[in-house]
C-alpha cells in the first residue's frame, strides 16, 4: 500500500511490550477506577500504553511521527482532565484517542495480515489488535455518554463521586468492561445500551469481534499449513 512501507519491521519485542501494557492497564482499570488514587494509577498505565503503541509502530518514520504527534496531544488532554475537568476537552480527547488507536490498529493489522510466517510476534500482535479494539470501542461509548448522558443503563450503583473527573473515570472503567464483554459476545447484561446509537455501536462491536476471530484463525492456520509445506519441500 502506497505511503506505508512495511518492509521495516518494528523493534524486537515491541508487540510484547505493548501486550504487557494493555493487559496491566485493563486489569488495573477493572479494580482501581473506584478510587481517586486508583484512577491516577490507571492514567499512568494508559500513558504507558500510548507510549508502547508508538514504540510498536517505530519501524518506519512516517507512522512513528504521526502516531507520536497524536499520542502527545492525547496525553496532554488526558492529564488536563485530571486536574481541571472540562466536557469539551474530554470530547476532543476521546475523538483524538479514536484516531490514534484507529491508526495503531490499521498499521498493526497490515503487518500481521501481510506476514508470510507465523511466529510469536505475529500472534501477540494479533492479540494486541483485539485488545486495542476493545479500548477503541470503549472510547466511542464514553464519547456517546458524555455527549448524551443516560445512553447506558446499569444495574449497579455508582459511588458518590467527589468531583466530575472521578465520576467520569468510574464511568469510563465500566464502559471499558462493557466493551470487552461485548467484543467477546459474553453479554452479562449488567450494563445495557439505551440510546439507538449506543445500541448500533454495541451490535457493530459484537459482530466485529466474531469476524476478527474467524478471519484471524483462518489466516494463521493457512500460514501455518503453508510453512509446513515449504519446510517439507526444502527437506
């Protein structure tokens, strides 16, 4: 594809570093969003995940510079909302986060699905795409809830927050959880979309998760069979 040269591979273990950051952030977000200090820790972990995402794209200059520029802006907006919450800043932050993670998924998918050899890096990269997809959809859900409050219903009671930032972070943590169970089609039902746009995006995410798994497995199995055939021919 013109404009993105995939002949230069990303640094060794960059996908593993990204995977470690993603898993740590998701686990921390599941249990620590309920407190102010926990929210700050998750913000730090999210910052590390942004940096690891940029690192994973550092095989070529153009994707690196573009992703780094967007990541710096997203980082700045994230920390601005920590100390001085603003709905406008939050909306801009979510939109830029969508752009950033969309770029990361696009370039990583090109690398994973254009490879001719199945190895640990390819497998980990494919898992990272899946997890980043969940984060990306959670950003969409957060954006919907910020713009149209009451777009989601839940059968749990949010603790009384001391500030708007704390409330938004608790909400973001729950929507990230909702995104993960939707992408994997678990659908526990404790959080449900109410607004038509929220329902549409949730349905799209569920379908995307299933198609991604099916296409990924077919691709990896096909590559593995081809590797086995090439090895037998060489032998």
